[in-house]
């Protein structure tokens, strides 16, 4: 039990001495009353207990305990305030160096690695929009595949016709599959609507023809920017004169079939 009590006292003392104020107070008191502390440990062996107690009593008679403690507390508070002020200044210097000076130095030495926060936020928004569109495309492709499987089953169930009639039916069904299925893809409809609404139909067909015959084209042209953004084309080669060769992606080839069918239907309707 004595051992537990002693341990509890030690733990309590350890916890209290870790307090910044109390720890600083003890250190300041020891420094201010160093003569008394020194004397307690280095009394002359000839001094008896009564003489030692009398020395301590005389010390506090000459030095007011109250005002001594007041001065110790004031010094302690001053030390703590100064310490925290210095810590704050140190933190200010560290943060200033990290957030102000280093970015300026990096901006001078390596402009490509530093971007404005506003530009970063805009790019994050673009990435989110692209992720949403990618998810839409993925779901649409699943729908297309299911529709294609359903049409294939219908085609397989049709009775065998004479060869010419069967081939005609097959081609007609394939065309319908392309239009019906791909029309569910937002990107296909988005580009087709833009062609009919904003672009010249003949000019768009000429641009597609340039892609198919592997011509160098101006990558700054809006048509190629849109097709590249939608994932219908990809860069194959760049010339020294700033011109570019593109090639159709798998989605681009499917879009081309879709476009050929709807543009043919559009011509018939007009």
C-alpha cells in the first residue's frame, strides 16, 4: 500500500511538473533563491540541525516570502510570454518561407511546376466533368451491347431467305442497329447536333475525309478539337510546320458509321 501511495505521489508530481507554468515557476524560483538552495546541499558539517533551521528562518526574515513569490510569478509569466512569442515568430518565419518565399523562388526557377490556385480549381472541375461523362459513356455502351445482343438474337431467329433478300435484310438491320444503339451515346448525339446546328455539313464531311485519307490538318480547328475531346480521334503524328495527322479511335469508327447513316437519312428527309 505504501508503494502504491508513493507511486501515486510520483505520478502526480510528474504530471504537474510537465505543466509549462509550474515547471517554469520551479526553475525560476530555484534560480532566484539559488543561495538558499546551494546552502541546503552544502552546509558545513559543523552546522547542527538547529543552526541550519535558523539559517533558513533568517533567510526568509530578510527576504519576504510573499514578494519573493510575486517576483517569481511575474518572471515566470514574462518567460512564458517571451517563449511563446519567439515560438510564434519562429512559426511565422517557417510558414512564410514555405508558403511565400519558396513558391516565388520555384516560380522563377521552374515555372512549369507552379500553377495558380484558380487554374488548379478549374482543372479539378474539368476532371470531374470528364469523369461524369466517362461514366455516362460506360453506361451507354452497356445499353448498346445489350441492344446489339437482342438484335442479333432476332436476326438469328429470322427464317432463311433467298441470298439477295437475306443480305439486304442483314444490311438494313445492321444500319438500324448502328443508329438506334449509338443514338443512346450522349457524345455521338452531342457532336451530330453541333454539326447540324453550328457547322457547315459539307465542310464537316470534308474534314472527316481529310482524316480518312491521312492528310495533315490544323489541330487548332474547332472540328478536330471537339472530336479529340470526345475521344473519336487521337494524334498520330505532328509535322515540323505545326500540322497534325489524326487517326480514328474505335469509338471514332463507330461514330463515323453512325454519322453516315444519320446524314443519309437527313438528306432523304430534306
